[in-house]
C-alpha cells in the first residue's frame, strides 16, 4: 500500500495490468456510443454538429478538441455533410443503422433476464423498492433498453411496479417496487455454481451461507503470503445471504462487512461485463445495507475484486470472470460491443466533407480521421453524470487496508 495522496501513485506491484487494459479497451466505445444514442433520439437520426456541443461532457471530449474531428474518426459509423446554408450535419451510416437494429433485437431477447436481475436487486434491498433514477445507473451494465424509465418498467407488472413517494426532503421520487417475492430467485450466483444449478433455485430460502468466494491474483503478485492468514479466516466465516433480512446486522461488524462483500459479488455477477463504475455501487449504500466506506472494503478484498483507477472514475472488476484482459464468458451483448468497437476509428488520408448536393454519392465515400487516434482523448464516462469518487477517500481506504 502507499501513503501517497493519489491512488494513481500506489505501488505498481499491486496493479493488474491486464484489467487496466480491459478498462482502456472501452474508452473509445463509450464516447462513440453516446453520439449514437443522441442520434437515435432524433426523428430523422441526424443532428447539426453544433447541437452536439451540449453533450460534450457526456462524451467526455475536452476542449479544444473539435466534435467534427471526433466524429470524423469513425467514418464507418458516421456521415458528415453540409446543407445549402453551410451548416454541418451528422448522421449514421447504413452499417451503423444495421448495427443499432441488431442491438435493439439483442436487448429485446435479453429483456427477460434483465427483468430477473432488476427484480433480484429489489429483493436484496431493505424496503424492496429502489429509486428508478438509481436503477437507471445500471442500465448499460444490466443490458436494459434505452426506454427503461418510460416504457420498459411497465412491461413486467407481475414483477415490479412504479410508485411515487416523498423522500426525506419532501420531494416526490419515482420508485420501482417489488410486486411479489420469488423464492426461486432468492439464491446467489455463487450458490448456483456450487450446487450446479443453471436456472432457478427451486424455492430456496435465504439464510446463512458458508461458501468461500473465488479468489484470483495476478501471477506476478508476490505479496499474497502476507495476507494468507487473514484471507483464510475471512473465507471460513459464515455470512448472511444478500437476499435475507439484514436490518439487524450491526454496521462495522465482521458479519456486516462479509455480507456487503456478498452483495457486491452478486451485483457484479448480474452485469454483462462483470464490472461496474464504483460510483454506481456507492449510491446503494443505505438501500442494500452496505458500509459507508465501501471503497475500503473493495480494496481490502483485492483477490475477489479489482479496482481500476484509470481516468477520473474508478471501476471495479469481479476478478474470477476474467482471464488476463478478456472476459471468460461473453454473452451476445458483449460480442455486439466488440463488433461495434471494431468499427470505431480508421486511419488514412483525410477527405473533404460532402456537401448537400453530393449526398447521392455518399454511399461510396468514406470520411477518414486525422492522424491522431481516439486514445489521445481523456477517459470516457457514460451519460449518467454521476459524482466521481473522492481521491482522498480512496487513499484513506488503502491506508486502512494496510492497517487491517
């Protein structure tokens, strides 16, 4: 551990480079996908480039980089042209439109699984309901459609419903509330693997568990022996299932902390990439009965989780799900993302932007990027605009881990 004021300056011996590469891999995808989703909301799926300026923060494209140059870097996905008034417009290529249709189809096919995960998230919560706005943070991670808050939430009335209640500040908040408890889903993914189950849990009743968490350390990490005794003691300790009532657990107790690890393990198991932005986890501290210093727990159990500090926002990985920098089990949505990523960026000579009168010839013309690549830009953030983790909090978590 390091006593530096910045987590990024910690010992390189503790960094898993393969998972840092996995984080870096999706930077370009995140940026480009924001533009795609903006275009999807437009009636004709075209928008003036200058109107994209309002999404600059969501794209995470800092000045002085130009939006037109950014878009031009993916000619297989975007088309640029000038109208008779010289206004620059952006639209999608036919290949991009086909790719988006494929994504919509995959999201529809994934919809029942996503509904199960959302229901199980509600089942883990204290009040069996969660603010819709907070669940929306998991939209991309759970594979929820773009219309999650407006239409999708009403698609499964037997599982959950939308209710409006006042919060502590007397503000009206929209919640997603559990309609009926499903005992078949009250079983963790870890239990399913241990029991060899591929589907529901057969009316499982949640209670105390004694299953150890899978551990995975990088092959070049030489300091595991320092923590061997503590790790073994932690693994043998029983803990309460994430689906059992945790209201009586005392914050700060060993039982409280181990259940929190189980909750985070379960949440990451729900995600299509087995990773989450840590901001999203911290928003559920109260509802899922997790510790205030959640980052401290993530960093302490570095054989179960890995926290990447690349960029402005931290990501947490479920280490067992990765082999080097690759996800071991890739579902259809992950394969689609890789296909999408393969169409981002292109090298070649720069060609002039087509004018309105040249549109009939645009199918045969590719707009090509400038010499620099998208990697020149800062780390991409998704469009939820969550608060970033405080560097001081994470630094203190490392210090506390060293002491424990």
